[in-house]
C-alpha cells in the first residue's frame, strides 16, 4: 500500500494504554535464563530466551544515546539473568542484512529491528520468519512478516513540525516560501512525516523546493539546501521543514556558509543535544521530542512475549499495514513539540538532559534568556 503506513492504514484499539542520519549500527544479543518482571511481559524461571536487537545508529545518535540503553535496561528487567554482548557495524543496508542473517544462524529466539532500509531488509525478515523467529519492528517498519511494531505516530510528528513552522514564520506564513528537507524514501516513517506536514502547509505557503534526502544523510541535506539557496536566493526562503535534527543541522550549516545568520525558522525531530543547543542559540526553531523510554519498554515487552510464544495483543494499541503485511500489532506513541520556551518542562524534567549539559559557557547568555539556569 505504497511506501509507508499512513494514518489511513492505522486501526486503533480502544485501550487505556497510550502508548535519524545513521552513522553506526548497533546489535545487542541478550541470552540467559529469564526471571520475573515488574509488570508487562516476562519470562518464567527456566526459560532460555535469546533476543537480538539491531539499531541503525550508535554513538551520539538518539539510537546510541537513548534507545539502545533503554531497550537493554528493560530487557534486563524482564530477564534479570541475561548478560549482554554488543556488536557494532556501519549503518549500511547490506551490513545490517548480514548482521540479521548471522543472528538467525546463531539461533536467536526473537528480534527487535530498526531497519536501516526497510525494503532492503525484507529478504532477511522473511528468512527469520522461515526460521520461526518473530521480528518486532522498532521505529522503522521493515518489510516482510512482522510480528509487532513500536513507533511514534509519524503523521502527528509531521503535523507538529508544520504547525510550529507556520507559527514561527508569523506573517510570512501567508504565502511565504519554504523548503522541505524530507527523509529517505526508503524509510516509511519519512512518508508519514511528509504527509503530516503537508496536511497543514499546503495552501498556506509556497513550497519552493522539496527534497527526499538519500539515506537521511546530513551531507546530502547540506548539498540539497545549498542548491535551494542558490536557486531561490537565501533571503527568499522564509522557513525550512527539516524532518529530523541531523538534517536541520545540515540546513543551518548551509545557511551559515551562505552568510545567513541566524537562519529562517528550521524544524527538527529527535531532540538531539546539538539541536537543543541550536534551539537555545536561535539557530533552530523547534524539535519534536519522542519520549524513548515508553517505546523501548514496549519493544522489549513485545519481544519477551513473542519469545515465550505469547500474544502481543494486550500490549498493542492498534494495528498497521505495511507494503507487504497487514494488521501488524502496533504501539503508536505520542510526541511533544519543543521550542526554547519549554525545554525545561520537557527535556530537562524527563531527565533527557541537564541544564548543565545544554548550557555550555558559549550559550550562557542565551540560556538565561530562555529561562534555563542551574
């Protein structure tokens, strides 16, 4: 059903539970005897459960900073005796396929996978299915037989970005010209974000240029933004809808190289520390904060349940369709827009960052202006 799984593909259940440029991929393999848990899915004593986790980013990316340790933490809570072994690899689709295939050969019981390229990973997901290994898709919906999916409501993310951009543009939002720096067409989420943004932008602003950024790579976004500045004129661009913070950073750099400081309003997503600092400095208008702990918890709970042969229906909040599968049990989580005005009540309050981490000596004055003080 096309590239992504947009709002029309989402079937929500009436339950009370609410539910970026990759540089390094991280694989976690947890093996051991599973004990009890503190609510949610759990293994019983005597279970021999092996969970493989593949993420498309490590190091300073959100996947390395937040998703990985949170998933590992929850898995350890669900399976206290599970020691972790870590394998790192570059975030290339072919490498991730090899890594997933190696986990199948190793005989893992269940996989949590955030695909580098959802389409390219299809053959490996199908191989896992043939081997009787369920796959939980995390953040990005891989093609092939998927047993569960955990993500944030992508169209809502795009809508939040579009609404924030219009607000930041002020009077210029009435017929002003923007550039859209979208994600990779190989990532279904990118389609969600774009549709959500367009739902509020179309008919209100002129989209001078729109780019689908190959591989979500900042260097590609920089080239595209530089081209847009040359074609449209730096002073003729009233705002930029950047799909995530890595792309936003490249956009800001391109404006800086063209002598435009500060740049026009730029959106983002993921609440990367560098982006939060840019927001404080006035170089980026907003980001979308996606509380990662609920996502990590849900993915771990789905994985443990599936590994024990249990249904994930009690965990899922609805179902989604992919281009290759239908009625996938899914947890769709809400997101929060963050600007300079609510950093403390969102990111700091939730423990993502401390004020000391955000407010470097260079940003001291800007932090005081934003109400951020130790």
